C-alpha cells in the first residue's frame, strides 16, 4: 500500500518507472505487434491508468516545445571518427559537473524540506541517490524539526542519518550533498554544524559537500518554508518559531475547525534580500566554508536573471532555480496556480550559456530534462518524482526510475546528433508558431581537430 | 615538532614545558591587567552563556546549552556584551573563556583550540588607530614583564629573550588586506580577494615576517556584522588582525564597531543572520550604545608565540583540540 499522493503530477507513470526501470520508457512489450502506437500530444498523462505516458502530462511552455533532430549532424561525424563505427545512443556520455560535483547523470535530487513525506522517505532517497552518484540537496528545516542526530539515537529523519546513508552508498568521487540553510535555519547553525562535524568530514575532504543558500522556492515564491507540526513538536518549538493555530477554524485554539488534532502551521520567514545582502552572504559562505561548494536556490522571480548574475559573480558554484511548477512541500492553495514564473520562462530570461544553472519543476521524464538542458541548464532536479519512486520501492525504486530517465536521455541526445548533455542547445528546440530558420548553405564536413564540442557539463 | 595529540593530564601537567608555559601565562596576564588598569580600563567578569553570541567564526559551531528549556549558547566571544558594557564604563576588559567547535579543517594549523581565552578589550569613542596603539602597548608591557621576570623558563624552552624584545620594540607595521592578497599572489599563493587570508596564506605571511604586523581593512563578507564598514571606502571594514612572526600566525582581531541600529540590521542580513534572535542586543542598540573600538587577543596563541612552542595545545593546561574528546 503506497502512501504518497501527488495530484496533478503523473504519479502512475513515475511509479511504473520505479517498478520497471528503463523498460518503462517504452510501450509495454506485451503490446508489441498487437497495438498501434502514435503521437497523441493532447492525450492524457496516464493512458488508461496503465502508467505509460509519452511525456505530455500537463501543459506548459516546456511541454509545448518539441525536440527537433536535424538531418546533418557534424557532432555525430566527430563521434563516428572517434569510435571508428557508427555511434548509437549507448555512446552518449551522461556524466557531468554539477555545482562542483561530478555526477553520473545530469540530474540531482531536490530538497524535500521537512515535510512529513520527505522525512519518511529521506533515508531511502538518500541511499539511492548516493548509489546513483547524483547530487542530493537536503532541505531547510530538517535540523530545527527533525534534529541533527548527533547526541542520542540517530533518528531516521535526522540530517546526519541522511548524510550517512548517502555517503555510505556513493561511489568514490561521484555525487555530493548540498545542505540547505534558510534565514531561520541560521539560528540552528546548520552549516556550522555540518562543517565542523567529524561525521561529515569525509564528504568535505573528498570535495563532495556543498551548502545551499535558500533564497526562495518554486511552490511558494516570495514566502518561506511551511511546515505542519503535530501537537508534540509544536510544544517543543513554542517560543522559538512563529506557530499559527490556523487548523482549529478561528485561530482561537478552541478546536472548532477541521479536527486537525492540535496541529499548527509553522511559517518560516523567507528572509530579506537586496543585491548587496545576497552578494555578501555568498561571500561570507565562501569565507567561512572554503572547502565546501556554494549553491544558491532562487524562486521563479521576475528578477531571476539579475539575482542569478549576482550569485554567480559573488562566486556561487551553482544557482538552482525552482520553477513555479516545483515543490514537494505544503503550500497555500493560491500559490500553486497563480504565483511565480513558469520554469520555461525562467530559463528564457536567464539565457544561460556558461554558468552552472540547475533547474527543477515537475521534472520526471527525459524530454523535459533534455529541453531544460537545451535552454541552458546543467542539470535538472527531481523532487516529487524521486519521492514517488522511493515510495513505490524504498530499496530500488529511485534507481530504476533514474535508469529509465537515463535511457530516455541517451535516446533523445543521440537523436539530436549529440553525445554529451551539455552539447544540447536552443537549435534543438522548436515551439508552435516559431518561424522556420532561414535556409543556410550546406555546411562542409568539420575538421575533427577543430571540434568545439564541450566535453564538460 | 609537537605530538599531534596531547598526552593525558597526569603526564601533560607534570611536563616541565607545560609548567614553564603556565608560569609565563600567569605573568603575561598579570602584565596585561597592569597595563590596562594603568590606562583606566575596568576589568569586568565575562558572561559565560547567553541567548546569542558572536556568530563570526569561520565555520565553527556554537556550543548549545539547555537553559531552562531555552536554547542558550556558550560564548564564542564576548563582543556583544563588550559593546553593551560600555553603557556602564567607557573602557572595559575581560579575561574571557570562549568555546568554538572548530571545523576539522583547523586540525593542521597548530593554533586552534575548541576552548580558549581572550584578553577582550573595548573602549568607547576609540578609533582603530587607538586600538592598534593599545594592542602594541599591551604586548610590549606584558611580554616585557615576562622577559624581565622569567628568563629561566624562557631559556629552558629555548626562547631567546632578546629576539622577543627586538621584535616588539619597533612600531608594528600595517599592511592592508588588499596588499596582503597582492603579496600572496606574488608568492604564487591562491588567495581570494573577498575572503579572510586562508590558513596556509597566513602561515606564509607569518613565516616571512620578523616582527608582528597588522593586517587592516578586511573586505565585508569576511567578518561578522559588528565590524564597522568604512564610510569613505564602502566594502572595506575598519578592522584589523595582528599576525605574529616566525609562522605563529594570528594573535588578535579587532576593529571599530557598528553602533547604529539600521546599519547593524543590514549587516546582520549581509552576514546571513536572523535579527529576531538578537533581541536583547538590538534593544540596547536601538536605545543607543556608544561607538567604540576594541580587540581580543588569544591568550594561548600569544603564549605559544612567547614560549616558541610548536603547537598551541602545549600551552594549555587542559587542551581541547577540534573534534577530539578531551578532559
């Protein structure tokens, strides 16, 4: 019996991938020879409830875009010359650099915050993300709510338990953990705690520890993190955080509302930022934690380009932008639909060509990842998809799910005549209504020695 | 070359080198008190715990205290209390114990202890130049007393008293942070212009020097919110470090302090702090605290320099190295 639900997200398709791995990226093998398959761009995300979908869930600007392979493929010729045989999608190399970490895939696991869903599956996700060798972000609020886990028994939800689960499974030299801290987390000194902890030293010494400054998030742009606390936890945190008894109906504490059993809302402050505050906070992070990488997470803000530019100029190793489609945590209902820029618009405004940009927002299959990479992202973050996959199978679900996504990416990247994810570019995308490119003279075969294909992510 | 790990107390405290160092420490502190009292400073007893403490450590964690259910901290430095103490007296000092749970990356510096003491000085209305003068005067007086009164322990430790006196005799040179960065780049050393001088860079500068010297004008983004930003050179702080020669490294940090409420709030945000937890301090600032300058001299670091011992743990009676459970 699975517990997690994700309305509006292609949940069944994710679960199928978590069960079947790469096979889930194809139509059911049993249907071969007996079913006619074809494009159905307007079709449902989850055909007949089988969990098989072609990646057209929902409808946003990224969904509307199509990946458009050319006929002439100079980079395929380079690969052909390298290999001495015709390349296939198996020759696509998906490893890349993500925020200072080497990653096996252009993917990372986004922060879950302290939502109960994220906490319960945190260890399963951590272990599998480590085994995959992809970076993982540990969200804000985890230490204030679930504790660090150093004194006394290490609770499964604690930050230290997740760090250990990840580090214990990660192959040498691959992956890394980014620990988030928000403005209110500063009170718990999360970064100081991790940076000074002997248990985290191996990750630090091997260059696989980052700290992510949480400026904002996709699900609640302009607001801080929100946590629904049970009565016991609320009693423990009273006086330290602003706790709102909104679930009792009239806020009086009289219990006349929806019978939420004393649960309260903790709404963290988002923190105040100006250009100078952001710049100096990043500099101080580099100053105080010289051996850790510095990541900065932005909400899908109208000035996202300016904010990212400040962050990179101040020395951030990665800027993460969470599109308005993103989020795993609890959020006020209006924000789901009407607040924040869609991910595609963020990518277009950022127009990134060279810096390490990470993006998240309803990412669960290969085409959306490939489109993000073509629009300048270095990697895409898995939030709900990672949780659902681990929920489907806490031992292997995320591993199989990522295997399916990697298979799709190899197919898509090679279809575009490219063999590294970073080689994707805007020329690989087309939107409805976009005028055709002017006709160009046929290009001469490239000189292999002058190849400019980027070899790093 | 010191052992990497301190021996147990029974062995360490009976070691002649430890006993010489602790004898010298007693005279150093006596000399510091004598000098500061002569300058009309009032010695106060330092607070040990509080709801907030100095957030300015380089990756060091504060030690938490459960104070009747309230999360309190052991003092990492008394800076906030020093500023408030100026409401009572214009010139104050503490000999203050501090605890900083330093990161494991400090294990190789030979000058980090998780528990240490500072000669913590603050003067209302003082400028940075006046603070620099005080540091020089204090060191000259206190070390002068050691040289005059304790030649035998110094000789037993192999420390040449005349070299110490010679090093302290001349005014200490001043080097801006920007120039220090330039020097390090000239030596082929990687050093960010926006950050503190890194441990290895500091060791390099210290080894090249024959006398103590000040590094001034650190960039904003390398220090806590309380170091005052220059009004004429925005982005630079009116602060300083004192670096000892012979590779002994930093002995002291100080500077002019921010005292205006809106400036302190803005600087708190620039240093990633949540102002809400600094309630008592901000209340005091809002009602008015005097502008000031001051500094903290690391007692064990100064003692290591004076004794010439290789590692700072050798001069502490109960040394606590970062990450190591010790008595």
